C-alpha cells in the first residue's frame, strides 16, 4: 500500500515555495441525461426497474437485438401496410365482444456496487511536512470518486448495441473515418425510428434531485479531441452565439441541427484499435492504427443510475482516520487515511434510445 511519507515527494524546504496549484477536476457530464434514482438504506442491494409494453410490440427490437428499420409499436417488419394492419385489427364488429389483450411487463434489474478510494499518509507527514497533505487528500478524494462514477456511466453507455462506425468501417477494427454530419443524421433516423424522445430537461448541477428545462435535442457526448471536427460542421453554432438559449453544461461546445455537443477529456479513446493508418489522417497513439473514440448520443430516459441515499447511505461517504487514533493495528499511531466510498450502479433502460459512434479524430497538422 502506498503511503504519503515525509520524503515522497521531496519537500521544498530550502527552496522558494510557489503557490499550491489548482488541481485538475474531473468533468461529470453523463449526469445530464441520467435517470437518477435513490435507493433507501437497509432495503437490499438490488433495484428493479419495470416498464409495460404495448400489446404485440416487438420486445426484442426495443432491446436492441433486431434489424434496423423495425418499430417497437409493430410486431414485425413486413411488406404489408403495417399501419393499416394495426388499425384493422381494432375494428369493432356489431354484437361482438372485442378480443382482450394483456400488457407485457419487462423488468430491468441493477445491483449496487461499492467503490472505494483510499489515500494514506504517515504521522511524520502530518507532523513535519510543510504542506497540509491531509487537507489536500480530502479535496482530491472527492474528485477521484466522481471520476470513478463517471467511468462507470461511460462503460454502461458504451454497451449499447446501436453502433455506427466511422468512414467505411463496419467494426471497430476497420474504423477509418471521423464523426460527420451524415453519420449523425443516420443516428437521428435510427433513434427516431425507435420512438426515442429528445432531451427536454437535464439534472441540476447540485446535490438535489431536480431538473432544468432545456430546448429539445439529442445530447452528443464527445472527447475533447473531436472538438475541431465538430466545429467544422456546416452551420455549427458555438455556445457563444446561442443568444437567449442556455447551455446545458459548462462543457457544452455548441449545437448543430438537433444535436448539442458536450465535450469531456474523460471519454478516453481506445488506442490503436481502428484500421491501419493511411491517407485518412486520423490520430494514432503509436503510428500503427487509428485511435477509436466512442461518441455517445443519448435520448431521454436512455439510461439510469442508482445510488444509496439516506442515513449513512449518503451518495458519497467520506472516511478520515488521523494518526492519533491508536488501536491494536497501529499502536503508535504511525498511519492516517483519507478515503471515500459510494454504492452506485448504472444501467441501460432503453438500449435503442442511445447510439454509440465509433470514430477517429482528425490530426491537426
């Protein structure tokens, strides 16, 4: 276990000490569209979401296992006029009792996981080091646990099977193109075909469970490396030109057609996982294959997050054990700890209401 000691890193004694620099803060962006649900303490670690399906609807379509072009309000893709077939199925006959139908329930189960961040320091660090290391750790531990939760959300969203690939690619290994207007129009068509609603409200940037109304749009979450490609879209509107329209996040880049772009460096690429580098002039970490960035395009209610809330089960619980808390495991009080833990899980609620665009980033040369 790594412990912060008096000698690591070297002190600045005998040197002109500069200011303690502002730390790098993680960017939590997926909370904008997360269906956040509190889980009361002492009620078990499993939460079950339930929805009801229209009679005869294509359950497998909505769960992302059927072919493109299907519709969750119709049972199958056929060459007949499906609207006419649906309407004719509900024609009433004089003197006849209509056939009764039953709704189909779908349960989505999510299990809470516990995530813990722990920093350690020695008694000498607390007593002799010229900087207040425990205070710095207290600030840093919250940043780290927030980054962990954001990484969990990103992992969940990337699990959608509704995939689009850059260039002529058909798999991640063949990605040879960047994010383009045409690709986003294909995404829009796919989401709307599955009755995905645009986001009309986002979670407030506060500990409270509240929302703020926004102009209807699909939110597009990108890595900051893709900002230049997005700014090159024809008729792209940067945040500075919004006028009366408010940005959904401090990290919002701008909008194009029905998409609003939120950029974060936390949405890391999969390095050297695309097509072999060629004339496409895309970023490559080693100069062998293209790096692949996973862009998340989300509609309303696409995914949810569950946190333990109430009592000891506050969203994030902090731990502070100073070296003077002596026990049989540390009889001379040599070690102190600063930490935080959280019970949290994320789950796809409507897999076909989120899309993943796997693309490259243009080299800036």
